[in-house]
């Protein structure tokens, strides 16, 4: 306990020193890190992904090959206008296959649904459901094909990694070559789905028992209405938690794929160090050392820029 309190006191003292002696902070970093003007509307060469908004003008302009469109714009538009990704990728020969598959499976599904309504034969209902499932599969494969063939040589592409994870959980991690994460996310997804199914089954069971116990005057089951109500509420709450967990794991793997795709080109050496010590801060412009990625942060209150005065302060040096 004494050691823990001692560490807390030391870090608190360091923080107070930095804040007391350094309301002004002068830092040297790589120039390029702060020369990217994302908020300048006139600069169209540098845009953050959050600044890209879907517009039909951008989407159809990309389909007409008047300009390049972001993968998110192409995918969003193609989710409504099916086959747009294939047009953008100049793979026109796939369009008859796509539309033929969608029309055939959906048409068969409707036809067998009508037969089921007319005859009441459950077989027609099952066939109809399988046909509609085929329609959904054809649609999903169309979207996935468009993402796969979007600028194949552009790697890493954060937008592509994000869409991979949206279309198939874990595929974005495979795209980032982080295969070890896939079992972790699938364990969370499958575990959440299992508990969702189990809790929902028990919720429906105790809901049925409670309804019988409160509406049937001849009910003589082993579970009372009050106990059935208690378990119904418990399993309903657990079911809701399971839904939150399932959605959480799904969104987490999407965010993970996006973030680590952006970090593919982030260079970080094994030589990581931070040195803190007192220093005499001069009014001269500090020059970076010859060591790559070696940056110094100098803090002082008594050194006034332009006055030619020196001051005492702290020097924090990061090497990475």
C-alpha cells in the first residue's frame, strides 16, 4: 500500500510541476503531421473519411466514369441501385448474371408463395422461403463482389476493410492480415447469439405459463403465476442484454477493421523511450535531432519568446 501511495504521490507531483511551470508549451514534431488541412474546402486532395457524404451526383458521376468515387459512396448507392458497383468496376458482363439470379429466385419465391396460399401445403411454403433466401444470398454476393473488385491494387483501403466487416464479420480482420482476432470476435458473436436464443426461448416459455396461469381458471401447473412473472421478466432482461452484446461485438469488429486499416502505414520502431528532466530553455528555435522520430517537448514560464531571456523548465523527450 505504501508503494502504491508513493507512486501516486510521485505522478501527482510530476503533473503539478508540469502544469505549474508550463502554461506555455513549445513542441517540435514532424512538419507533415500538422500540414494536412482537412478543413479547407478548397483543398480536395486531403479529406478525412468523415467529410465524405453520399450524394447522387457523386455516385452517378462515378458510374459514368467522369471521376473517381469513394468506395463508401459506390457501395451505398449500389445497395439501392443493384449492380452499380459492377458498372463502376467496368465488369458489365456480370450484370445479366446478377439480374437473372435475383429475378429467378424472387420469381420462384413469389410463385411458390401463391401456391402455398392456395393449397395450404407446407412444402410450397418451405420452397418459397428457400427461394427468397437465395435472393438474399445473390444480393449479398453482388455487394461483396463489388467491394472485392474495387481498386484491387489499392492496399490498405480502410473503406474496403470496413465494408468487408459489415458484409461478413471477421473478413475485415482477414483483409488487415490480423487473423488471430477472428476467433475472438466469432467467440463473442456466437456466444451472444447462443445466449440470445436460450434466453428468448425461456422468456417465451414463462410468458406462456404466466398467460395460462392468469387466464385459465383450471390451471394447476407446478409454477405459480407470480413465479412465472418473475422468471419471464428475468429472461426478458437477459435477452435484451444478449442483443446488446451481439450488436456490440458486431460494431466492435467493424470499428477494429477500420481503425487498424488506417494504421497499416503507421511506422513505429522498437526503440520507444520517454525521458523527463530539468532543462534550461533558451529563446532560440529548437532544432530537431538527427535521430528519426525523436521529438522534444520543452515547457517553461520564465522564457518569453522574443525577449532573449532564458528560463528553467522540464524537458520531455519522446523517441519512437
